[in-house]
C-alpha cells in the first residue's frame, strides 16, 4: 500500500474529506498502480481519466460508509 495515502473517514480525520484530499489519494493510487510518478505525454489522458475515476469511486465510498458511533448527518 502506498504510505502517502491516508485514511479519509472519521474518526481518522475529524471532518468530511475535502476534494483536495480525495484527489491527492486518487493520484497517489494511480501513481502506485501505474508505476509512473508523471506519465509521458502519450499516457497523460488515460492517467488523468484514471485519477478522475478513482476520485469519483472514493467519493462514492466515503459518502456511503456508515461509521459506528458516529453521529448521523443532519437532514
């Protein structure tokens, strides 16, 4: 596992993860899986699309998680 990726759900962080935190984790994941810190120009589009997809999946995951003992969100 990439050590730069941190847990993005309470209680590991006190508030809801920011878009910046989600994108940073997605970028680190794609870098780790692809083996590229920065892709070559001919791979940039697919690299960026992967970061977008991972960030979206991360948002969906975090929005759907139910953390035991956490207060229910206000309606």
